């Protein structure tokens, strides 16, 4: 369990199913993430996701708690082969919880955990060109913009640039 103030990263639990399914089933979230995230998002999708997270021997996927309420998910995904010392970070927060500084603290906690407890040397991610809030969260945590992958994304039938961010140990 990782905490700072009233923000907590903890393992997912079966009781997260309802709030998870309710909060993530939001087009404003889906517009900023990969198409592999189901939309609409069902209780069954939440159940499958929680089951997989609970199987992780080394916890990499966490519920974000704010004042003891489930408010989102954050996770690291280890890369493979020669990239195995790199993890990709991903996160979302339910809309009622936006702009309270929660993602900034959650990214801070998981970045420190990934670099210092799990032994990753690099954590990186890609942000769609219009997601200024997420870019700000990464920058506030010391992530640097590595570059822009021009026209690398298709989302909602439109082509977009992806801004690539990373932090290294
Ligand atoms: C992106 C997201 C995680 C941010 O979470 P959050 O808890 O609201 O973020 P924080 O409050 O910690 O910080 C947001 C920062 O971005 C800024 N911001 C928000 N919207 C902005 C915008 N449209 N333009 C510029 N800055 C913006 C805020 O002012 C704040 O910066 P500040 O502290 O310097 O004022 C949340 O909006 C979300 O889940 N979005 C949908 C899913 C998503 O985008 N996931 C990430 C994919 S890369």
C-alpha cells in the first residue's frame, strides 16, 4: 500500500466492481485511452479486470483511493525482451475527482515504487496531443517529453499526434 495524505494506492478488491464500472464508463475517459478499454464498460468487464489484477504476484495495478473512496486506477506494465527494465504507466480517474491533484500524487507514488522498489530504470507513456491535463501531471512529476510521434494515433476516426514522456533512474 502506498499513501500520501488522503490518497492511497492499494490492491483492487471485488467490492471495487461497482464504482469502477460506473466511473470508467465515461466517453471523456475513453477519448484519452486506447481502444482496448471497452466502451460501454460493463460490470462483467470490471469483474474480469479486477480478477486479473488480483492475480499479479508483484502488484502492478492499483486502485486509487481518495478519502477512502475508490476513484480510479493506475498501473505499470513491464515491457519485454531488451525493454524489460522499462515499464509503461497508465491511469484514469473518475470525472467527479478531476482537478483535485489526485493523479499528480498517484503518479508520484507509483513512479517511486516502480523505480525504487521494482527496479525499473525507465517509466514511459504516450499522451494524445489534446490531453494537456495528463501532460501536466507527468511534467509535475519530473517526466520529460522525449518527442512527438506525429500522426501515430487513430482515435474516434481521426489522426492525432502522440506526445511521449519518460522518467529514468
Ligand atoms: C488526466 C487525468 C488523469 C488528470 O487527473 P487529475 O487528478 O485531474 O490531475 P491533477 O489534478 O493531479 O492535475 C491536473 C493538472 O492539469 C491541469 N489541467 C487540467 N486540464 C487542463 C487543460 N485542459 N489544459 C491545461 N492544463 C490542464 C490542471 O490545472 C493541473 O495542473 P496544476 O496542478 O498545475 O494546476 C484525468 O483527467 C483523467 O483521468 N482523464 C481521463 C483519462 C486519461 O486522460 N488518462 C491518462 C491517459 S495518458
